[in-house]
């Protein structure tokens, strides 16, 4: 078991993004607390529990990866299944410990997030839209976690950020099923695209994108944020409109892979808009 294989299993880039999302949640809820011990501990919680979820994902996907990604650590044999379990438990322990150092509430949220990561891979991933909702919830949880860390979980802008992220994340996950049909057949996953067809998945994904756009405007409509936010949120909105139009026009596997990448960019720019909106409101 080499360091490279451990890092490949953990997918640190994904985990860094989750840790950053916690910091964004803190910044949106309480800008003055963004450079605090809560941000450090929150980042560590997000990073290590996300890394745990990545290991769990590969553990349950080993048979699929033997066909689709034989170069991955588990199917290639560079890490054994027992070693992967031990690594997952170590990562989970560090993440949970970080949450305990913040508060009991944060410990409970971190525990729920970790449970969802396991439950998704163990059962919900095969259940189509239920699995998509769980992934989207996991995308939203880090923001709420950050708000709880600084005692401002009820901050309206934070709640709109969580809802917008959930809707956009659901849309992206649904569209992703278009590109995963072949692999999903191997594991018997009842994805939207596999059960109802790519056209239906493209329509549902596009609807979720448009709902995310509508949600993103409520902070400005309700006077929570300034005109600066309204200008900034236009950019991710245009990206999501483009992504929706693109997948509706051509719901193919190749196009779905492109659209889910574009949607990720839109979500990242949306985060920046919410963060700046929170700092300047």
C-alpha cells in the first residue's frame, strides 16, 4: 500500500472542496468568523469524512471498477479490501474527532453525514432518485455544518445557499446518470436514465437546474443581499441555463459528461457569489 494509492482512494481534491464548503458556510453565516478555529476544525471534519466516503464508495464499487476502472487501487490490488476498511475507519475517526472539538451539534451533523455516505453506497445508490437526493443533501450539509459551528444555522442566506446547492446538485446527479448507464447496469442500479431513459433524465435535470436558479434569486428579492450579489449570481445562472439547454438538445452520454462538468463550474461560481453576498450584505 503506497502513498499514491492511498491518495487515489481518498480523492483529496473532492475532499478539499467539501472542507472549503464548510468554510463558505461559516463565511456566509458569520463573515467575522471565517478566519477562526471553527474554520480549521470545520475544514478538517469535511475533508476527512469526505475522504472516508470516497474510500467507502470504492469499496462497494470494486466489481464495477474491475470493468470500468481496473486501474483504481482496489481492483488493481494495490490496496486490499481489509486495508481499505482500516483506512476508512481512521479517516472517519479523525473527522468525527474534529467535529466533537466544535460542539455536540456539529458532532451529530458529522455523524449523520458519515452515515449517509455509507448508507448511499450500501443501499441508496441502487434506488435511483433516492440516491440522487442523498448525494445532493451531502453537498448541502457542509454549509449548514459551518453555520452551526458559529451558532448561526438559521441565517437566511445560509439556508438559501443550502437549498440552491441541493437543487443544483440533484440536477447534476440526475444528468450524471445518463453517462453512467453502462456501469449502472453491471451493479443493477435503478437510475433515472436507465429506468426512464436519457430524454426523461435530461428534462428532470434541466428542471432542477431552473429551480436552483429561481432559489438563488430569493436572497436578493427578499433584501438579504445587495446588488453586488445579484450581478455575481448572473454568471452561474447563465451557466446553468446553458447546461440545461445543452442537455435538452442532446441527452447523450458524451454530452452528459460535458454538462455535469459545466454544472460543477456553475456551482463553484455560485458559492463565490453567496460568499461575497454574505460578506457585503
